[in-house]
């Protein structure tokens, strides 16, 4: 039996297939699975623990297509010791992986409904697998709406993919930036300003939200103002996850552990905690 499937703390080496620079501080790894036939599949919203030999380990959301059994994709911002070391790696080098972990977006429960994805910055990465799933099963869902906000045009993630999605006739993509630079002619303002004019039926929709907590708080207020019930809104929380299996307590969020009980939560399950800044 493949022990990687039975021991949650066992790291499995993966070779880097490709590295792609997304923005000045954000990059995407494509990792070749060593044994695709026996690899544990992931669901949209789950994360892996990535280990750099001699440096450390960090939790990173999986951002690839869940239907692709051969490749694992992670998009990361270089902000700490481990992620800065990851930014130095190139194709052909090896990285340790264990996972996947955590609760996924309940996208299959939303079949028959409009799908509203609201995200800011690198928050698009953990929602990208959900978008791949909906697009691969397009007939099972109503309207598909993506509202995405970035700091500047240079900070837009997956730009080519966004342009491709925007050109489809079965998906609505609205993008905004906080600050316009260069030749940007699109919308300027926070992503919450896109919610009132987004084309979805609030009485038959599910919303999936990921980004900075202040952004999620005001996005949810805008969604509720449109008429969306709070139990049809799901969020992904970010905390300092270490063990990924609920043992160490680093990611405790009130009575919950983000690594084990999340990172995806129904909004009304964490609403009280979102209002407390120090949690």
C-alpha cells in the first residue's frame, strides 16, 4: 500500500515541472506527481503542506485543475523564509509535499444554482480549482460570475486565463483595481463595488469568497444587501497552519482549527469571529 496515502505526516518528494512568474512577488509551481495512479485526489479549496529541505514547511492552497491527476499546482506569494526559498527553486528541483488537507468548497451542493465567486489578490488561487470544476460541469450550474479585485493592474493574477474566461459566453468576469497605473481602462475601486451590478439571482445562488478578512467582511455585507442568505455564503480563512491535522493549535480560530475544520467555512459559522479583529 502507498504509505503516502495512509500517514498524514509523511512528505512525498515531487519534482518541479514548471515555474511561472505571475506578478512581481507571486509565482506558480507545477509539480509532477510521482505516482499519478495512486495519488490522492484533491477537492477545490483544499491545501497541501510544501516542504523545502533544510528550510521549513508551509501550507499552500492547491490552485490547479482537480481533474488533472498528473500535476499539482500551487500559487504562492514570497513573503516569508520558506516562500522566499521556494521562489528561488527552478524546474527540475524537488520539493516535499504532504496532503491534501482541509474542508473543500461545497461546490457539488450548489448544483442548479448561480455561482458567485468574489475574491481579492492571491485569494483567487484557492478558488481557481472551483472555477475549473464549474466550467468542466457547466450544464449543472446556472450563471457563473467572477468578481476579482487587485491592488494595481500589475498585481492581477492569472491574467491570460482571466482574459480567456472573459471571452466565454457562459461566464461573467468583472475585474477591478484599487489603483490605476499604465494604460488601465477598466474599473477602479474595491471589489465590493462590483456586487450590486453582478448578474446573478440572489434567491438562487451560492457565493464563495476569499481574500483579506476586511474585504470578505464588506463583500458579504454587499451580498446580503443584494438578498443572498448568509447560509449560502462560504469563506476561506487564512491562519498560520503548522501540522495540518489539528494537533499543534497554531491555527486555532475561536473554538475551531482552520486546518481541520476549515479552511472553508459557511459564513454564519464564523460570522461572530470575523467581527473580532484579534482572533
